C-alpha cells in the first residue's frame, strides 16, 4: 500500500521540530543566537519564495518590508509599551497591508521592470527613515536593549519550567514563528491558491484564460510575502535589540533573493539551507581569506560554484534524490 504524499513530509517536519527543540542543549549560547538568525531569515525566505518562486514576481526590495516590520516593533515597544511578542502580529498585518498596496501599482510591471521598482524601494527606505527623525529616531535609531518590553533582556525568563537567557529565548521564539509560518505556507500553497499562483508564474495568459484573476493573486502574493517579511523584520529588531537605517541595508534584499535561489525557487523544502547559507556565508568567507575585500570575492565564487553544482538549488537536489529512491 502506497502512503499519501504528505506522510513523508509530515514525518520529516516532526523530526525537524524535535531537532529544533533539543538543539540548544548541545550548543553554546552564542551559537544559539546565530541559529536564531537562521530562523529569522527562514521566515523572510518563505515570504519571498511565495512571491518570486511560486508567483514569478521578482522582488529586490524585501529588505524594505523587513524594515517596516522592524520599526513597527521598535516604535510599539519604546513609545507605547507593547510587549515584544505582541508586536509581531501587528508588524505582520501592517507590513502585509503595505505590500498589498504596493502590489496594486506593481500589476503593470513584470520581470526586470518589477525588480527595478522593488529595488527602488530598498534604495529609498534608509532616506525615508532618516527623514522622519522624530518618529524613527533618524540615523541614531531606536535602542531596545534593557527595556522591560524586551523579554529576557534583563533577567532570564521561565518557559515550561525551563529558565532561558536572552539568546535561548530568541532561538525558541524565532524558530517557533518560523515553523508555524512554514506550516501555514505549506497548507496555503498545496491547495487551490498555490495552484493559481503557480499558473500565474508559468503563463499569465493561460492562467487568465482558465479563470484565474491576475490582479487578485498578484496583490495577494505581494501582501502575503510582505507580511512574512514584516514578521522577519520584527524578529530581527528583537534579535539585534536596536534598529537604525543600517540595520536593513540594500544588501539585505539581495541576500534574501540569493537565499531563495540557493534553497530552490518554487519549493519550501530547501529554504532552511538557503537561510543557513546567507547567515553563515560571511563567516565562511572570512575564514577562507583574511585580506581586505577578499571575503566578498570568496562569497561570489562560492555562490557561482554552488549554482554550477546545484542549478535548481537544494530543492532540486532533494527532488533528484527522491527520484533515485523511487527507481
């Protein structure tokens, strides 16, 4: 008897949850902090893959959406006394609305033109943040460290009878949000909505002739993708305990796209590998070469080599291994 296709995926997810739950017991607090950033990047990559991988809309501006989420959390915590955890859904809703509104004029753009439009958002965001200094703190930014709204920043917090310092708390918070976001995206994309998004990606003409509303699904993809980016930005602000225009640089948007490509466009399977890649790539490059400017060269060479070896990303490698297993 052949098992349903979702059974192996569910089993692998359960294994992943167990690994995530026990991993902090075997690593240092510093490593737990690094792995927390992997979870944060995973959230952003899931959102970007919904837009770029599943809908075919190239975005180079998701760092700007992360900035919206990050500043939403920072402002709510410092000016309104909202607990850090409760700012995350607010950041998701607000950034999702921003992404949805941007998706309306973006309906007239596609391909490189859309990429340039989204890149323009990433370029202009630091200037906009500095312009509204009284609201965003300008170039000085907003400091969150030591505030009572930042969980475990002053004293450890106890969760399920376990005392967690800030880095461990950050790890569990980031990965809990990431895994929940992963499940929600999987449920969404395996249904009719996912089929409609893929049809838009493959052929807009064929999708429209089949009754798929291009404006509805394109703006929906932008809204969902931005909401995920907003959550990632909120977690990023909590993790760094500080936000300013340099917290969300232009390079962040490009790194996110690199992570999606490494993980595999149009697939959720390899995105964890993509998140690991963009988190640890600077460290790997720095260890290979200590010369000024050399790490950037090493990073480029590593990325090119990876694309030669895995042109379809890690998800393509997983698909090939599955095919070999079936044979």
